[in-house]
C-alpha cells in the first residue's frame, strides 16, 4: 500500500510540474522546459562516456562472461 501511495504522490507532483510546461507539439518554434525541480538540476544522474569513477574490475566475472557470452574470446575492452 505504501508503494502505491508514493507512486500516486510522485505522479501528482509531475502533473503539477507539467501544467506549467510548454509543449512544442502545439508551437511552431522550439520551447524551453525545465524537466527537473531546481534542487535536482545540478545532480549527476548519468556518467559521461568513458567515466569509470566508482566502477570496479572483477576479473573472475569478466572471464566467466568471455566464456559464456563472447565465444571464449578476450573482451576488447581489457586493459
């Protein structure tokens, strides 16, 4: 029950945000929209390509993947 209440509250917040949003499907020109609340705009959600910060190297898991998924060939991304 708690999960559905949280989802409902989130949807309610998103609906409130979208009421102020411009939708370029009705405009003949590009429009600017804020998709995140201001307090989240500076947060980092996705790493940039090649950013390995916070990643680990698990040789055993890589060897198992090479055997099962890569035809026994060494992964081209090996260091």
